[in-house]
């Protein structure tokens, strides 16, 4: 069967660049939107050119030019939106997807992929991310656009490499703070595996108009288990300090916007267990069950990579 032509929007981003590589690796004719907004960003330009060398096609298009988006979308079968809502700068990019939705409606039968939202009761100010995702989701479904939503859960680089500590990207050396008792289950996923699973869904009829949750069973761990794993691999024992739910929520006071958003996200993940406190129903599928051939990276392997 001929593989679908895939257009990746934000192909130079943290996850987007991995999705481009996965699409090429799995044999899809791969296109990357080259937006004039990158301006003089030489790093992004070099990433785009490296994709071109590997066989990807660069398509010029801008969110400020509807016609250019329509022309780009017409050349492919599937559009994957990999741009995040960057709360670090308050620059919410998620609603740009609405312009893609309009372009897809005009271009015809193109499948659309994006990240879903289940957080109707999320804390402010981070709630805006989830609210905007729901606005886009509603627009996709009202337009009857074929779609697949991918729920990637916790990026290992952001949540595992630092033992889930705020404000750092590497493991602590002396002490670690546990959220509550540290026993709430969380899902950690290697970023390359997220890309692999995402591309696997492209031509899979089982994922059409559904949400695919990436929940590799051996990577469903509590924060306490993650810390123990680190200790077993390194022989280093860290002093553990528990932060109560009340103290954690109170810590929002006095923090800047970014800090308040992070506190809210951590609360939902590590205190409420929002990633694992529900069963996947008929509207969803679990990626590692759909694609058992994918040898996903276990956190033990991930830590060995970090140690090297």
C-alpha cells in the first residue's frame, strides 16, 4: 500500500524535528512547512536544510497567508501540527491550528493530527493551554475533518532526567523533593518514541477519529519509583523531602507566570494523577498495544543513556 504523504507543521521544534525524522524513517513522503516567520534563525534554517538532504520536501507557507497554507495542504494526505503552546513566553501558538483547519476544509479530504485535552478543570493560569486545545478540537470535529489525537504524556527529557524537579534539567546530587507521598503513577515517554508512535498512526484505520494514548506499561512509574531506579543505577542515595498538596499549591504565591503554570501542571500530574486516573474507553487506543513491534525505550535504558 502506498504510504500517505505527511506534512509536519513546526518541524524544527522539540518534538516536530523528531516527527520529521520518524516519518522519513518509516518511508512516508515527508513535507515540512517552511514559514517566513523563522526569519534569520540560522539554527532552524539549518535543521530544515538537513531534512531536505535526507529526502524531505520543504513547502513555503505562512499562517498570515491563507492561500499559501491551502496550497501546502493540497500536496499531502496528512497534516501533523507539532507546535506547542509556549507558556515560557506567554506566546500561545495553539490557536494557529484554527488557520490550518480552515485551510484543510478548503483543500479537501486531509487527515489532521494534534494533541488532545482532557483538563476541563485545570488550574489557572495554565488552563489556557487546555482551553485552547478544546477550541481547536471542536473546530476539527464540527468541520468533519478526519483526525487522530495523540496524547504523549510526560516527555522524559523534561520530567524523568531531572527526577521531576522544577527548574533543573539534570538529576539532583544531594536531595530530591517528592510530590505528596511520591506514589502517584505517571507516564514517562522518550521523545523519539513519541514521534515513532505518532507516525505509526498515520495510515492505521484503527486510530481514525480517535485519541491514541502513549502509555508504555514499563514506563508507568511513580516519582518514588523513578528515584529508586536512579539510586539503583548510580548507587547514590538522595535525601527525600515530601511536599504536601497544600504546601505545593501555596507555593504559587509570589511566583511569576511561568512558575504558576508549572506548579499547576505538576499538581495535576503528581498529586491528582491526571495521566493515569482514567481508563481508555472506546474513543481511544493505547499505542504500545497497537504497535507491539516498537521497542520503546524503558526508563532504565533512558537513565543509562543519561549516565553515558
